[in-house]
């Protein structure tokens, strides 16, 4: 029973803490339009997406989750210019 409560608490905490980031890929390929195919949103350029769907069917569309901001990881440090000490 304690395990169930611990798992439930972890799931609730995970849903409260919003650590999601925007998708860094602006283009999605939608496969097999008539047969309910899948979607792949891992393309940096429209040309990459079009080359992928070429010959297998489908189309490319803009990724609705892409917002254009650079994605950083939690451990990544943003470089700041150093201040010079007065002499």
C-alpha cells in the first residue's frame, strides 16, 4: 500500500512541476494520410521533411509545438561576459 501511495505522490508531483520544454524541430512529416499513418516531428528544415516523405506518401506541416526559442538543458550554463575589475 505504501508503494502505491509513493507512486501516486510521484506522479502528482511530476504533473505539478512543469519542466517541459518546447520542441526544437519546426517541421513534421505526416505519413499515410488515407490509412491513418503516423507523424514524425524531428526535422530542422522543410527540405529534410520533404525528402523523407518523397516516394512513401504524406506531407509536411509546421510543428505547432515549435516556438523558436533555443532549448537548453538544466545543467547548461549560459555564457555571460566577464566584468573587468577596476585597476
